[in-house]
């Protein structure tokens, strides 16, 4: 079992829809969780990070962590065609800078 | 401030050839790493360095060498290229104590 699992998609939604992207993880010691956005033929860029449980909001984006079920989510409100990208979840292994990434979910927002 | 710079962006190699992917960062970050990204596999850590003169293996180190003689540079060497090394390679850096990984633009490598 991979330590971080992510549905690869692709996920297609109409413009303006609410998008839910999800990851599960296996190690309860993981505490920091990041979401990276990767446009085609580009390097990933940090979108948001959260620590422990709860929600974090940044504009149209909300990151949510449920430690009891080892589930992390990224919600995108009022999705735009410019949100079309691959979204990767990531977490550092405890006490290190070695990050584990999910496989990424490819999102396409249709105009 | 260029961030993380990788060269070359595209490269085709023949099986058995060797080459070096260059990586430089101008943010004075201590931690640097190399990942490869393959379809369905996500980003996998090849090698990493926590500072000049210190390197260690990641998840998929076989067939690759690294060195870190300066804080800025972290080259990745393919010793004898194999078709299984066809991939997209990303160099990254992180500030000590930071939460953000800064990635380069990627290097697309094809081994024929």
C-alpha cells in the first residue's frame, strides 16, 4: 500500500462548479499536508499547506484534514478554466524534508 | 531572483550514454532534491542533500549519482542511461525549517 493515495482522474467539471480533490494516507504520524498545482509541462507550485486537523481557506481554495480517517481534501469553489491542472497532495515524512507525493489528480474545467 | 533553474529542458540519449542534469538555486536553501515523475507513479525522490557536502539516497537512487559541492548547485548524473530512465526530472529546493518546496521547470529525458 502506498503511503499517500490519490485518484488520478481525469476529472472534468463545468466552469463554476465546486471541485473536491482527495487523498488518503496511511501513517498517522504525518502532520503537515500540502497541495501542489502543476500546469502542463511545468514544475509543481505550492498551493496550500495545512497542519494537523481542520480547515484552511485561501480565496476560492479550502484545504481540509481529517486525521481520524486519514483523509485530506482540497475544495475549489467557482472553478475556472485556469484551474485546469494536475493537483498533487504531499506530506513530509516525520522529522525530515523527504516528501511523499500522491500520484496527482488531473482536473479539467470546461468553459 | 531566478529560483530553481534546470538544464537542459529536453534531452535524447542513447542507451549506455552518460549525462548530467544541472540544477542551481539562488535562494540560499540548504535542502535540495531530485525527483522523477512518471505516469501513474507520481513524484519519486531520487537523491537529496541537506547541505553542501552531504547527500543521501531517496526512493529510487539506482543508476543516478549526485554531489553537492556548493549550496547553489546540485547536479544529477546518469551513469549509463537505460530506457527505464525515460522520465521527467525535477530539481527542488526547500529552506531549512520551511514548508514550501520550490521546483524547477523540469527536464524531459528520453533514452532510446
